[in-house]
């Protein structure tokens, strides 16, 4: 098998997608190795998940830096030290800026809980339910300078549970992990 791709996973919350990626790396379902988990929230549950898996954690709080560029320069330094070849966003609730986009051109991937271009940004599931759509889904896309505007790599439709964002979220999470793993495997084998 090919040499494992060295990835850094970025997350801001509970880390369910991080956990799925970590497991897929550990079991060989994903031909990758997580060399760093990056978060902007030191108290996020994803930190505990990473530490449990013996994955190095780098925490960068944006308010500790004078500019977004300074924030991303610090992240970039940690990524370079870890040898990260790809950046995988898994619930990272910040827009990626020019420093990282320039350092990792077409090598930053994100997963989003809607069928983009519909419902970009925060609370996509809540927006879908509020708008009364019957179908939403999951999108895996490359990251560019916009909010959820990069090249779409894969999508999977999910039925909306009428008026119930929690049940809709459960349905979305049920397909996210497999879609992300499959899409990352395709990218890493190119």
C-alpha cells in the first residue's frame, strides 16, 4: 500500500468526525496518519478525544493574536513541524485565511451538513428545517477563501425530518463519516 498521507485535523467541538477519521486511520480504512489535531477551543471535547488516541494537540485561540495572519502563521509553524501534507476540517468553526490557503493550495478539505451551495455557514441544519426543504445532506469540498464555496468533491442527500433539527442532524451524522472517509481516500490516492 502507498505511504500514509500525513494529515492535520481541525475541529472546534465534540469531534465526532475527528473520532471517525482517527478510527479509520487506526484500522487502515483511511490510508492516512493524523500528525496533529488543531483547535481554536481549548475546552472542546475533541481535545480529550485526540489525547485519548495519543494524537498531538495544538490549541490556538484567535484572541491571543493581534491579526488573523499572525494566528495562522502560528498554526502554519505547528503544521510544518508536524509534517502535515493535508488539512482536514471536521467541525472547525472558523474561516481559513490566506496564510493557510497559500501554504496548502487545493489541500484543505471540509465537510458541511447541507447540499451546498444551499445553506452555507453556521446552523445549516436549522436553516434547512426552518426553510421547509424536504431534502438536505452532506457536502465534502475543497476550501477556498469563501464560506463553504470551494469545489464540491462529494455530496449525499438526506431527508429532512419535518420540523425536527435534532432528528435531521442524526440522519446527517449517520452518513457524514463514511462520505468523508471515502472522499479522503479518493483524494489521497491521486
